[in-house]
C-alpha cells in the first residue's frame, strides 16, 4: 500500500454502524490529517435476516463474518464492530488493534409519548427487546419502577425486537394496537448517543425521540451485554502499517474493561450466555466495579477490590439509631418549576411537594426510585447509590436532552446542604431533617451497642458526629462512596473505607 493511500474502512450499512465508523475515521484523521479514510459498506447475515430473534441466533459470526471475509480478501483494510456483537473465539487472520474510548454502557428504555396515560388506564404494555437478558432484567425492574396505577403493578409483555435503531423507534409511533406497535423499546444508550452525534443519525432520531419518555436502567439491577458501548477496530494480522495508524485511536482502559467483561461471559455455560450481563464502571472512590448477573438466576453480585476481610469483627450499621430517630419535614419550600430535579432520598420529596409534569426526575438509588414510583411519579434514572458525582457523565449525554446542571434543583436533608457546594447544581433545598434519638432507653441501648462494636457503617456524617464520643479506640469505619464519604474524610476520620452499598459492607463484615 502506498504511504498515503486511502484506508478502506469496512462497515455495515445501518445508520448506527456508519455513525460508529465515522467516529473512528475522524479519530484516525485527527491523529494524522494526511490520511484519507473511505467507508465501504458490507452486508452481513444479520443485516439480511431481521426476523430471527437474537436469542435464537446460534451463529457467532452473525454480524461479523462478512466483514472478516472482506478483510481477509483485501477489499477493506480495517473494520469497525460493536464489540458486544463479536464472537468470543479468535478469528483466523484477524486481530483487534484498537478500542476507542467507550460510550456509556447502560441500557435505556424509550417509551411512546402517551405511555403515562396508558399506564394510568391500566393497559397492558408491550416493550420490545432484542435479548433474553434485557427482557428478563427489565421485566423485573420495571414492574416496580414504572409509575404505579391504583390497580397495582403494570402488566408487561416483552416481544422480540430486531432491526436498525431507527426502525425500532419507529414502532413507538404506530397507533396502539396496530400490527408491530410497541409501547417501549430497550436500547443501548451508547447507540443512541452515537447516532445523536452523527449528522444522518441525528436527522433520523430527532423526530422519533420527540415527546418520548425515557428510563435509564440501573446497573445494579440491569447490567448490560458484556462490552456494550465499546467498539472494536480490526485489521489483518500481518498489516503492521494499519495497526500502527490505529495505535493513537486505542484507549487501554476501555479495552481492559471490555476484555474483563467478555472473559466473564466466556466463563459461562454456552446455553446461559444470552442471558448474562456484566458491566464495568470506574468509580472515583471505589475503584473498578463490575456488575454481574445471569437472567436465569435471582442473584446478582458485584466484583470489586474490597478491603482485606476482617477477622472477629463486631458490626454496627446504625439500624437501631434509625429506628429511634425522628424524621420530619421542614417548612414547605418554594420548589418552583425546575426542569430537572435530583432527589437525594425519597423522604426528601414529600407528597405535598407537587412537581410539574415536565420536570425530569432522577434519584439516588433503586430504593428511592421504587418509593416514588409507588406514588405515581415518573423517575428517569438513578445514581446506583454511588453518589451524584458518579452520575454526572450520564446526565451530560446530549441524547438524553437534559438541562445543564445549573438549571437543576436538588432536595435533600438539612445537614447535607453543605456537601453540595461546588457540585454545579443550580439550587439545593433542604426539605427534611433527622433528629437524634431522644428516648433515654433507646440511647442507652445504642451506646452499649456502639461500645461493643469494632466496625461501623455510617448512613450520614451527622450520625457519625453524634456518636463520635462513644466510639471505641481503633474503630473501623465505612460508608457509601458519595457525599457521606467526602464529609467523613473532611472530618479526618481514620480507618475509613467507601463501599458501593450497605449490602456489600454487610456481606464483607459478616
């Protein structure tokens, strides 16, 4: 190949595949403006067969074999794939040489504009899904996360959904009851984000997303397909020049995390892989977290670098303190009409605080989500109990069409107000507070429990400060990784470890 010959980039012809290939082409040209890149479309078996549900496909090269063949016979010099669609087995003569920075790996459910009215009327909803994993996880989660009508949990069906993203979304626009009409579609947020940032993709998506409602599924309950959101750029094994050109496109951290997820998938029995989810998230305080779940089991677990296991620990997690404390609302606040609202705890949004129908509502975790859904409120997403800062990159995704942080409001506990300084959020309102236990008998019980414990989990910095003088020497402390952790660090608390959740700490200390 001449030194400045045009690189031929093989891609499927769908809007999403082309958008992803354009991203890679731009990254190549950014690294070396003298290189020309030409997109060459290749039809795969997955493009020709749009009827077979993906759960029934047993062909590992369904979306990639034709592109591999184009590479081998020299029709193209490199190919771009969604890594989650690649077979786990090595492919003769081909290697992945670059994994660009990964997009947000979460799944999102896009609902038809009139879904709230259909829910209120108790109608059965059809939510299209392309995999057994998505259907299983979303079915369980949405039963308690959609706004609850007086009749109880909504009735949901999950028909198989295939085809390009824009065709799936178009089915939300069909009249209810018409052939092929659906009420929601479970999609990869990464695909929507990449289409939204592409000129042709944006033109197709903008009218289809207008008026729709969204729910970004939590990773704690709905981990995604291994390597979802990651791209793989392949070339021929012996093509050192193309490999060298692609080196600046590679993001080692994205590659490492995607490879770990695919290794977990490879360790599953083949029959269970279609229902397996594994998603890696890097957290500022907890390090690398891998959310793992199989569709055919009720269990879910988290892989992370926890502290060394304690020996002979006596745990205190504040349960008695919470039971004896008094939670009460403050004087009504002027909430106004914020375009977006973050609820730090479900208790912070009292029933008498009326929200405009246009307010975009996000919460701290799944527990608060379900509490507010039971009151008939539409929640769009949560921070997975990892703190608001961990959620900010997701909120910034343009395809979600959320307002900038400066236009958001937050409702929280009075003693947590100071922790929001510097968050970039426009308004932070205290709507409730927790009074320390006043009952002498309860206090004596708590004092005896604290004096005999060695390991503590703190639900708030205020709780720690109230009990600090009772703590035994050399105590070990833990808390969630958000604002409580920041506040306790600022207080100079020694032997302090952040945990992704109270449940993880309980399992660790048991």
